[in-house]
C-alpha cells in the first residue's frame, strides 16, 4: 500500500461490486450497507472538500439502495457518475 492512499475507497468499491453480484436480496442489502460504511470511513479520512462530499453522497446512495429506496432509473444514473480514477489519491 502506498503512503497517502485512502484504503477505504477500494474497500467500498469492492463491496459495491459484491452487492451487484449478490444472489439474493438479503445478501445484496448487507453488501450495500457494508459499502455505505466503507464510504463513510473513506470520507472521514479526507479533509473538508469536494472528495469528502462525494464519498458522503456515495454512502447515502448505498444506504438507500440497501433499504430499497432507489428506483432503477436513479440507480443507473448514479452508476454513470462513477469516480474518475484520476481524481483518487
């Protein structure tokens, strides 16, 4: 691991992938909740600013997905607004 990298970003992205591949609703909800938790941890590691706000939005999105509150259109729209790898640490 390199110095200065935020390890929770990768963990959150991995949890989102697990949620997308989950075989049932319970496993999917659990993976989305884990992703939200990892995004919150990533946000706490960042200073105030654009990246922190973005991570907090991802956490909220995953919490809503876990609770079944997002519609498929919103989910697709948010998936298109993925993180640009060049802006990561």
